[in-house]
C-alpha cells in the first residue's frame, strides 16, 4: 500500500522503483528522466548536477526524492558570500568550559541539495570537493566521516551568469551525471496548474494563514527506508556487465580523446561512470544485465560535462551535443 513500510526481504526492482516514483509523483508531474537520473545517483552513490531554468521543479523533485526513502535531507542556498564553514561546520569556543566544540554544518546529512552551486566562490567549491570525493570533511585539525549514504544533488541556472563562478573541471568530473532539464509537455504543465488550484490554506495557531506551496504538499510519510536502499544497491552490484560492454565503454571514451574538435576528452572516471550508471539503469528497468541501449541513454549526461571543445570548434559554432552524437553514431 502507498505510504506503508516494506522490509528489505520484500524488496524487488519493481517495488523499489515504483514506490519511489509513486511517492514523488504525488507532488511532481512528469520529469521521468530526471527522476530516473536521481534514482541512479542514489543507487550508485554518485553525485548529480541538475541544470535548468528556474521553475522546472528541480528543488521540489530532490526534496520529494529524499522523503521517499526517509533520508536525512539538507539544503544549502549557495551565494557569493558563503563561507566553507557555512557548509562543513566550525569549531566554537564554549565559554563555560573553555574548550572548543564542533558545530556540524548542513553537509552532515544523507542527501545534500546544493542549490545554485555555481554562485559559490572557488574557496567554497574546494571545501565541497573534498566531501564529494572522499565523503569526509575537515574541521579545524580533525577529519570527520560523513553519514552513509551521502549524496550531493546540485542545481544551477544555465541562463543567468551574473554573480556566478564556472565550476572547475575537477569538480565537474566528480558528478556522475549532469542532466539538463527541459520544459514540461503541455499536458503535464496543465496538470501542474490544476494541482496548484487544489492547494489550500496553511493555518497557524494564532489564527493566521498562508496559501500552501507545492513544498507544503510533499508527503512526509516515507514508504521506503535506508535499509531498502541498501538492499537495492546490493542488487545493482549483481547486474552482469559483459567484456563486450566494457570494450564499448572504453571505445566511446577513447573516441572523445581523439576527436579533432575535442580539446579535452573523457577521463578514466568517465568510463567507470558509464559502467556504474548502466548497471543502475538496468536494475531500474528490471534487467540483471546491461545492454548497449544503456550507453546511448546515459552517454550525454555522463560525458558532456567531461569534455571540452577546442577553441576552433567553438568558433565554428560546434556544440558538444553534436560532436558527441557523431561519436555515438560511429558506435551504432
């Protein structure tokens, strides 16, 4: 039943995926591909970068996803004046004892939403990079291990560039996936408007009231627990990857390094990401083996943010999407 807990022993691929989707779709309309990418990130422990204009339900989807699996959720609104200590925490002097005590920042969570990540300064980006790479943070002279699971889902607005900092290649490479959101189909957008008309007032104890937002409508009763996610992660690791599939991944990444229009090709981490994400996608589609379709479905989200076109190619009006499509056509 919707909203009821299930034990790890009862978990199967359809149950896990369907439970999450059912819960998220109570507040988010459409966005099936984005939801799949979020699930792949959760199942593999890989970080996700969502890129889209404001109003495409990026934040709403991430919060709904966290509540679907009863994950501890944290959110940081990135701004230009943000400090590393605002994320990781700091040491505070206790006036009574005279000792320093550690104040943990919002990064000590299971799912961290880094909202508008490209507005933070490079100094903050470096602090976040350690957490994303090592699942650890340094506060003062001490190193602390982050909760398990730990996942960063970041968002950024690709249109507005004022007051933003371009993410360095080293940090972009730490994101398993970078997905670009598009606008909803007309029918889905109509459903969004209809749902907004059904939102009621949220009343306070002093008699006041405020119109509810979509965030207020998120169902806080999680149908899944962290143990269910752990079981699903174990099942993903059992998905078979053939030697032929591995060679296809290596061939694809190598072609990005030798293409005449690409200055910086995919790193070995790109190939690892292809195999890892393909396993999770196969699991979500009810398969215990990967197929070439997984590569073609995930290639853009895994490779585009890991390659850089040459200056000459950009001057000729070439786009990364077009160059990658040419490479994929060679593999088909």
